[in-house]
C-alpha cells in the first residue's frame, strides 16, 4: 500500500502548525512581559525589591541615569545623607526608603571585594528644602514629598539627588530607580524572571 501525500494538504498543515507555533510563542512572551520582575542579578548577588523593576526603570532621571549612577561611585564621596521633612503621614515611608538605599547600596559596594569601599550613611530631618548646600565628600539624597511635587522624577544636581514622588508607591519606585542606576553605572544588572 502506497501512502499518497497531497502537496496542498501537506503545505496547509505545515502553515497551520507554523502559525500555531508563532501564536503560542507570542502568548508566552506576553505572559513573561506582564509578569512583574522583582529581582535583579548584579555581579553574582541577587537584589530583591518589593515592586516591579520594569516599572522602576521607567522613572525619568534628569539630566540622565549615568550622572545619577556616577554619584555613588565617586571616590571623593565618603558620606551619603538622606534628607526628609518629617510628616506623620510619610515617616514610615521615609524609614523604608532610607533602609532600602542603605542596605542595597552597601551590598553593591560589597561586590567589589577584596577592594573595600566604606561610605557612611545617615538620615537627617530638615524644615525646608531651600538651603541644601553642596558639601565636598557628601552625597545628599533629598526626598521631596507629594505636597511639593506634582510628578515622580529624579533630578541630579552636583552631589545632590532630589527624589520627587506623588505617592508612597512612587517613592519606592524612585528609590529602586536610584539603586538600579548606581548598579548600572559600574557594570550592569540582569533581570531575574
């Protein structure tokens, strides 16, 4: 018994299988893209975050990310100070942001062992944001609350980093973006899905 294959039937089946494969691959890609990514790998250390890294990457930085990242790797910087205006509504978010910055940036510096990079971290409350001056050897991170901000953005000026945020989630995303920019400056990180 000879099996007869019709070319038309064979091509139709092949095209159907190819289209089905492409559709399945597209669905898988869409699912992967919609899934939040909460971990990045940087020099064999995995950094975990509370929110989606892909959303944090979308936060705008002025003048650019490279200048923001450079602030953390400047060898002249010996102290990183976080400034905030006390407010009962936001104090817990300031604490969370300060912890996140301190812990993750310290871990970032640890990746360069045996080279030891020591930076002192501190937090300081202030009454207003008008008179924050530039100091040699001090990187100042200023958390600007929603009452004085109408957008979520990071601005870098000299050795000062201004983090403007509209709500607590945006503060978390902007802090993540700050850390990611620092990681990206001295190498790069990869998303862990």
